[in-house]
C-alpha cells in the first residue's frame, strides 16, 4: 500500500482547477467561494492499488467523500480478512482477564496469583 503524501496549497488549487471545480463523486459544481467544504479525494483508493499522484485525485464535496468512505469501509475490511485468511494468518484473541484461560486468578482477599 502506498503512503499518502501531504499536498501543498498550490497542488490542491491545481487539482481543483484541473477538475474545473466539479466534484469527482457527484459531478456537481463545488462553490468554494460560497463556503462549500471540499477535500481532495483519491478516485481509485490506495488500498485498491490507486496511485498517490494528482492524476488519481479530484476535488470532492466533504459530504460526498464521507459517504464514499462509509460505503468502502466494509468492503476494505472484508478484503483484508480474506487476504489474511488466504495467507494463513490466524486471528489472535486475548483471553478475558480472570478467566481460566488467562492463567491468573484473583483470591477473595484481592491478591492475584498464577493458576
């Protein structure tokens, strides 16, 4: 996975101008002068193999970007789980403190000792 880079004000302006001020998600105009909140969004997500360069970025309304992320989160989580299972990585769970599996027990007087 590629690491995200920070964008300068000049780069953000260039991305906005290249898209002619249109949201890359809903295709409606972003009225930045009126105070519409917008962010730079990766068109193809980095976790799906998208590049971290300006050709893969576009301006998006803040609400559109939040909705896109909300829809992508379960898909990303499942793909991560499937990949981990495919590689044979087992899910580790810590036992509940105080249970027999934890290896510790608490006596009635409050002292804790090994089982």
